C-alpha cells in the first residue's frame, strides 16, 4: 500500500530536478521537504503554509519517501555539497572577487 501512496505523490522524471524524487506536479524535491522539516524544524503545516501548492499528504508522502530511501537521498545531499564546495574553490563569487580587488588596492595605497 505504501508504494501506491508514494507513487500518487512522489515522482522522478528524466530532465526534471536532476531526476531526483520530487512532489508530483511540482519542482519541490523530497530532500527539500526533509531539510525543512528535520533540519530546520518546520512542521508539515508550516511547509504547506509556505508552499500552498503542497498538501499535507504531499509533505507526509515526501517524508515517508525519505525514510524509505534514506541512503539515496543522503547520497544526493552529499553529492550536492561536494559540487558546491568544488564550485566555491574554483570560482570565487563576484563579491569575493570585488573585496579581493579592494584589499589589493588598499595594500598598494598603504605601502
């Protein structure tokens, strides 16, 4: 029965959200709902209030999917963190670049 309920609310589709599990008909991923609920402490009601395209059933189905597929979702989160760290190392943000230029100019003036 759980698989039937999950399939009504959760889907994966090639070319959408990196093929990650998401709430059907939306671009809200299961991992997003997990983060909002478990890591940020937001209740299912708060999540629905902030994202009115979701129903409570969607949120609970996403959380059930997470707990049934914990390893899969955690691997996706680890991969995303790794990619973000790689991007930070190889491509400084425009703000960091501008601050670096300011620091270099200040060093030249103060010398």
